[in-house]
C-alpha cells in the first residue's frame, strides 16, 4: 500500500474499518503528536499492533499540538508527520485530528483496543472512562519511557545555538 493512501479522512476510515470488522479483524487505535519520530515511537506502534489485527494511528493536528506542547511546536506539519507514521510497516491507517484527546475518535471509529504508551497507566489514560463506556479495552504498550521528543527538540535547539 502506498504511504499516502494510508492517510484517510474520518468518514473513509470508518468505512474501511467496517470492512475489517466484517472480516473478524480486531481494530487498535493509538494516538499522539509524533513531532519527530524516534525509536520509542516505533516500539510503541509495534506494541500497539500486537494488540490486534489493524493499527490506526491518530496524529494530532498542528493546532492541537500547539495547544498541548506550546510555542515552537510542532516542528513538522501534520501532513508530514502523518506520512512518516504511515510509512512504518506496523501502521495500517493514519487519521489527523484536531481535538486534544481521542474521545470523539473512540466514539466514531469504535476500535476494539485503545493503546497508550508506558508514560500512562490504565488508570491515567485520559480517555479511559469513554473507552470503558464503549466497551473498548485499554492497553499500555511500548517500551519504558526513555525517549522524549521534547528532550530531543531541546538538544537540537541547544546544539544549533551553542
């Protein structure tokens, strides 16, 4: 599948996921800014993929990233971040979203599993109550949080000014 063809609008993604469900496949949704991809992100996606058959990655829009991360972010625009994520073999589909969290995506896409990284616990996932209400299992995946885009950006900026 072509990388760009993995990036879908919500309506088209819903239709594709309905086909996967009809085939008995389990859908996993994960999300994040993914401003500068690093090894931790790859491990996160691979861990999420092991939770089901189809992995959907929701990428925060530029305005959403600015609201979450502050001035100077994102480093890369949403479309570029989405293409980088879509290029990874563990990822089946990518959708860009504007909200600060994925509650509306959980309602609209209704995955079987909502995967979050190890910087969360099942009790601290922001969407945990919505997931529980919808019957969506929450899974904590990936390696221990030893990678940080925030730290990487700071090191790059320090090196360019030093």
